[in-house]
C-alpha cells in the first residue's frame, strides 16, 4: 500500500523501530503463518538467524527479546509495557517460549544465531526464521528485512511489494513521490501540503477517522511524556545514564509558572528528553518516523501548541486542528524520505532518522504557523540540509548516547528552520528533493562503522563503564 500517515506514525515499544518494532512484527507474521498453515503442531525446533546490524547491536536494542515476543504472537502496536515485562520474565524463568501463543518450545535469547559480519543483499537488518520437525525436516522458513520505521519487507517479495506500492499510489487522488510533484499539486489545487496529504488519506478512511486517529497518536505522545516524568533513576543497559526529565520538569515548574516565551527551548528540550528516555527504557512510544527519533516531532508540536503566536488564546478545537494539520504535513514530508531515500539508521546513518524527523517537524511547524507550501518545503529542506552526514554510532548499541540529546538538538533545529523559512518568501537555491537525494547518496558512501553497528565513532571511543 502507499505510505500513509499511520504508517509513519505508529504505536510501538522502545527502544528502536528498526531493531525492536520491525523484528517483533516480522516474528509475529512468521508465527501467524505457522498457525495458519497447520504445521505448528509438528514443530520440534526453531532457529533464528540475525544478520548485519541486527546481530551487531541487537542486545542493546532489545532485538532478541522483541523477537521472542513476536514469536509468541504479540504485535508492537498492541502489546503493553507490563505485558512485555511479564512475558519476558516468564520466558527467562522457564526457558520456554510459547510459539504462536500455543506451542511450548525450549528457546531463548541465547539460542539465536548472530551473524554481524554477514550482510544480506537487500538490507543490513536481515533475519531468518526456520522451524523443523522431530526428524530435522524444515517445515517453514522465511527471511525478513527491517527497513526502518518498523516497516518490514519479506525476501523474494521486494518486487511485488514495489508493484503493489506503485499500484496503490496510482489510486490516490493526488499521488506524489517528490517534493516537486507535491508542490505542483498545491499550485494546481490551491491546497496546502497538509491538505494534499488529507485528500490522499481520505481514499482509505473518512475524515473523521483520520482526525480521531491522529489525535489518538498525539495522546500517546503526551502519555509517553507523562509516564517518563514519573520515572527516576538510571536507564537500563549498563551505561548508567541518569534520567534527567523528572528533575528538569520540577525545575521548570518552579522557574516558569506562566509559560514565559523565554523558556521555550527548555520546554522543547524537556519533551524530547522525556520521550527518548521512555523509549530507551522500552516504553510505549510513537514511531515518528522511527523510535530513535521519536522525541523530535512531539517536542516541536509542543512548541506549536504552547509558544506559537495566538495559541495561548486557542480553544481546544483549534488546538486539535493544529495537531491534525501538523502531523499531516509532517507525514507528507516523511513520504518523500521513504520514497526517495531511507529512514533507517542502519542503512543511511542517523541523518535518515533524526534528520528526517527534524525535516518533518520543521515542515509541520511552518504549516501551522501560516507558511505557504513553498515556505513549508523550504523549512523541511533547511532542517535536513543541516543534518546531512549525521552518523549512527550509539554507545553499547543502546539508544541512549548520543540519541537522547540528539533529539533535543534536532527539535531546536527544526524550530529554527521553520522560522528561517517563514522569514523568506519560499524561494531558495537548494530544493528539498536535492537534499533528500544527497542524504541518500551520503548514506551509501558512509562507512558501515557509522551505520548502527557500534563499530565506530562514539561507540568505540567512549568507555562504556
């Protein structure tokens, strides 16, 4: 299907969309196939092979435990954090996995086969599931790739998936693959970028359903922040990273009782940190468009709702309108990155995650602050242009350093990009399409050490303990 707003903004668990959400989703699909094909009762053994970046940083990203949950039949958008804790404790305590929720099978994290130096042709985030009967006969096997943002692709079905995507796009009222095509639609229809996205979304849902869904997405973002502000202590994983959001929030509540505009950046930093600290602890977050970059859009949307001109007098209905317009516009820009480049840190570095999210957020903010389509496109371009070359080098393979602070910095970049674009008339030398292609090519040229393998950069130059 064509990439839509609810593909780019989906609910899942942390810490990584490509290394946690995608693998869980793939494992759940495999488990469903076992049940549907009737071979489940014959299964005597299970083998899981992880390749490339999944194997290299899987322990820090919770890949292995996410796969166990998926194999039990859980989906990332439905499972709750307490269910995660209960089931993982049960698996660890008994050494037994409930395959497809029905077949008890001795299996755990230690049984997975890790192949960090083997990169499958389609993508570095590859995984193969295989089940056999008591005689060693293979009953079912499948290879999946987690291509970023929780999206998965099955080996051998890449061409079919592309054809289906192309066909579904042709069914859209206003299909677009590039920013140039998106701006052409705006010019010919008089619609804003967010409105063009809304027209396309209405091809599969009613406007009321779209609005309700987007407001629910934002409510989960808000809930993520509130949960995070109540947690204190150290983040899991061994790096001894202290949670800062609760203390920062307490200080802000004392120093800024009336939402003084001079504190806007402190509030933006707080929201970004809170979301990404919750993500790092495996909590419930919204991929936006990935988990590693999940704090940027909520932080910039918070700015739009609390510090943009006129919002202090806005009604709840007006505020809801801002949320919907912001997310639709951000999603339209996200489509461009999915179509022309990548949002996978393992494929193009963190420019594909944090860079894309910053670009999307800048576009959303520019639109709700009254920007023209050209100004919105300019805002997205500025934000990505100044994230080009950003590497993905998490220490210990954990989505903590530099990921958490990086979200706060990128949120501020997005706000500045929107303000710069709004002070212009929309004309600019470098187009968004040119920057997206540059990001893709930069990602191809980037050493694999800097693409979510924990083999370069901060990951090797900072002592973990």
